[in-house]
C-alpha cells in the first residue's frame, strides 16, 4: 500500500508540497521515458490484478464518497458519475489489460527518409514528460489516466475532485502497488493528497516548469478555468453539446434505438446527446415515435413549436437550450429542413465534441461526416461511443476538441510528441 499521506497544516504548506510532488514526478518521468515496454507492461499487469483483488476496498471507499455526495444534495446524474459498481471496476481492470496489450508508442519511428547528402532523418515518438490531470467526480479517471501515462512513458500528477477523494485514494493504492512490483518509481503516478482547492491553482502555474501538459476532466466551469489560467499547454474540451440528426431516409427502428441510447444510456457522460434534430421531410413518420419513446423512458423533452404539437408533455425550448449540456435526462429537440440546416445548427450551437447522423442515404451521410467540424462524427451509431475504450485505446485521458496535436479520445499514442533523430557519416554544412 502507499505511504501515509503527508500532513498539510495550512495553505502556507501547500506550495512546498506541490513543488516537491512535481520535482519527484519530473525525476520519475526521466526513468519512465527510458523504461522498456516489458517493464511497463509488468506494472500494468500488476495494476490490473491489484484493482481486481482490491475491488471490495475500492467499493467501500466509494460508498463513503457517494453517501457524502447524497447528503450534500448532489444530483442523480452527479451521483451516477461518482458511483462505482463491481461491473465498473471490472471494466476499469479490463481497460488496463487493453492498454497493456496495445503497441508501445514510445520510440516508434513514424517516418524515415534520406537526404541527398546521405544523412538519414527519423521522426520518433517520445513522451510529453509530466502530465497533470485535474478531474472531478468520476473516480475511474484516476486509473485511466494513470495507466495511459504509464504506457506512454509519462509521469502523471492526479488531482481528483473532493467528492471522489476516498475512491481515488483506493484506486491510487493499486496503481502504486503495480509500479512497486515492476521496480518503477511510485512518483510516476502521484495523487495530490489533499482536498484543498488551492492545489488546482498551483498546478495551473506549471509548478516552476515541473508540469508539461494539463488535462482537465470535469464540468464547464473547471475546464473554462483551466483554459483561462493555465500557463502550460492544455488538452481540453469545454463541454459536450452533442447532436443526433435523424434524416428523412432514416430507418425508424434504428433511429429510435440510437437516439434512446445516445441520450439515456448514461445521461451524465460527455458523449451523451443533448439535442435531437429531425428532418422536416420525415417528421410525419419519425417525430412522434421518437418524442414519445424519450418521454416514456423518463427523459424530459424541450422542443420547438412543431415538436410541442406532437405530445402535450413536451416543454417549450428556450434559446439557451440549444447551447446547453444538460448532463441529465433532458434533451432539446427541433425540426430542421434537411442536412444543410442540421449542419448549420450544429456549427452554430455545437461544441465540436461528438455528433451523429442517422440516414440510409449515402450522400447525406458523406456530407454530414465531411462537413460537421467535430472531433468525432458518426453515421448510424450512438454518440455514446465517444470513449477511448470503444476506440480500442483501452481508456482515455479525455476527449480533446481542439485541433492541435490531439483530437478526439486522447489515448497512449496521443500522449506522445516526437523528435528527430539524424544519422550522419561526417556531413558538415557548406
């Protein structure tokens, strides 16, 4: 098990603690960057085993977090994000196994060419260094981020939310155990041992060069703060205002299945659909069944005038509904005149996260996939596939919606940069 948490007496002690964590992480990153794939994989195997064996302790810690959240009046969607079950722990462990089995990205030569003077130039993947991951209620992020950074040769400083503090500590103990068993430094995966919110502000400073990249995983206010205040690069998405467009040629049963799953499978995840767009030309056949299905499943529907007319239970949509990430069993719905208006709506109101089209028309599908400027676009599939595990990455450290370096699910490969290695035979420049 990990060493006891360092006591923090006051805010004055926190900067010293955080800088020491960064110093240790920096030293661990140098070791990890050179660790052979076999050693990292031994650590990952030990972590997977520890998670499975310590599931009762993780669940007990999580039960305390959940009870505290319920007492404080947390929403049902928040509690769902916070809650771990045996099945979710098994999925966490399965994700570790998948990460272990993917090719090691570090040292991979992505391109090689020879210059006329005989020099050979190689572009080679290298770790980013020290990554700070700041997250809120979802404790499985501790495992996902930890193992992805380990696989990609990066040290990581994890700062979980105060609501998941006990759960993260229990999971971190499994991560530390795996590192010890493989002979890797425990500081390669560090958990900030305090609920003090000032720790976030210190991480955003970069800790005097101790942090290379910051990844926020949480609500809009957290991500906005990180993007506004961080003094180091950020992998981030501000929110997941995701759309499902049901085209006139959509198979109705397929559309119903996709829409229901996209909204209601887990309404609180960032890949959940928040807006339903229905083609006017097919609305007479599809709109009423879609709306009734959602409402009967416990989803509140807020619609435009046309949507309101198909079911008296539909509430009027306000203008802000088109820009809202509900993270709850609520969806906004409106009629659009074909795929062009659907794309225009998404560009105006979307967040460039994940958007889907349901259609049997190949031309409509190609147009949607080509023109919707989101990190993930899907044809005839649920937006809830916006997940690194579903992409074959084993896990993800987040969904990046920017356009620099990484976009979409950020897995092990996306946590590397590159350098150029040049082999010469004595060349000098004239």
